[in-house]
C-alpha cells in the first residue's frame, strides 16, 4: 500500500463492472499499470443478474457473477492492481489528480477513468434485494426474455416504467403497470403507445406493499389501492422496477459537467469529459442503453483515449 500512496500513477480506474474491467484490460495491456478502485461490491449491478444471454461469445449464456469474475481475472493477468475500497473524495483541480479513499489515504494519478455506474432505484421492500434474479428485476432488456408468455408487473409512472412495459410486451402475454397516482409522468407520445398496447393494463392509485415468495422465488405481490383503501394480492413470477436509476457521481462534488439527468456529460459521444485527463465510461455516462456490452465498449474507448492523452 505504501508504494501506491507514494507514486504518481498513470491512470486510476474508479469502479468496476464491464466498463471498468474492460478499461483495465486495455490500459494494462498498454503498460499503463492501472490501479482499479473496485468498491466493496466488485462487478457492479451485473453481479445481481443470474443469467446473461445477450453478451457475445456465450452461446449457452453465462451468469453475471461469472462474467465479472472472468473479466477481473483477465484484467489482473495483464497487470491491473485492485483496491477493494471506496473513493470518498476526488480533487480534479490539482495536477496530478488526487483521490481520497474511505480510510483517509490519498493517491495521485495523471489520469482518471470513471466507471462507477448507476444504481437502480428500489422501493425499500423487504427481501427485494434477495429476490433480484429470482423474479425481481430492474432491467427489462436484460431479463425480459425469461418471461415469455407469462404475466408480469412493472412499477412506476414515468418514461422508464413505460419503456420497460413496452419492451416486456415482446415476451409476456400480460404487463400490469402499477402506479400510485391516476396520471402518468411519462411523455405524451410514450403514454399513447402504452395505453394503446393491448397487452398493457394500468393499475391506478396503487402501491406495492409486499413481495410474496417461496423457495423458488417470487410468487406474487401484495398491493394497496390508496383510493379505495383496499389491500389485495396478485399472482406473478415477474416484477420489474421502472422508477429510474441514480448515477453514482456524488463523490465528484460537481467538479465535472453533468447532464440534467445527473449522468456525466461526455464530449461527442466519446469518453472525454469537461476536464482533460478525466474519462467516463459505462452507465455513469449512459442514460440510454445501459447494457453490459455497450458499457464494455465504452470502457475500451476510455482506455484508448487515456493512452493517447498520456502520449500527447
């Protein structure tokens, strides 16, 4: 640890997951000797996904944790140093950049690659985290395929919820959208599409009170109609959160330019940010695709951009 504190690194990658690990693989192969701050849950959200069937190269599919473990091993093989800790603060106004870790230690780097991702918003229900991958999901494009010809529910009333619901109709034969109000926050165009879709039913003035489950996973939902003051149960094997994501950028203390949505603003769709030498990749800057393969691709871009920046 002493050497890490005393030297000035070529690049430090903050965050793991497909973006961070891919950036680490490319940066280490370019002899940048990257240091990766993994956080306490290496691999990010993909570690909560059981089966990944849309990542190229795995015809039989792969589990999210296994995919992340393999990426980590590949990064370490080429020389990435992993630090299982969090970045508490970062000073982007100094040269080199300075990072304060949660234990109070400070490390310095000529460049930084940010791949801290975005966290799905949850309702805070009992057992919801334990049921992720067992009937509970925050990503329809990731998990919708597993609900072909089934009855599923989505909670939310904005664009995210309706986008999830519309995608799920490609597989499920019924999609119930649970919304605590009697009007939607989504755009008018999205509302029209969803309302006109025969597979979608809106369950108005209703809140999710409890997740029902057994040893196999989710079996149903306990709902509460706040207009009729009635509680009732529905049977389902699939429940999707459509209440948005929160990009993990609080440690930056507004030193980088952000989008209105809170995601890091990058230049011309690439990895460069408003501060030269600081690059962003993965879901922390992507509020549209939010897929493992796009995150990995942007991690590659960030590492190459970082290498070229150091050469210049």
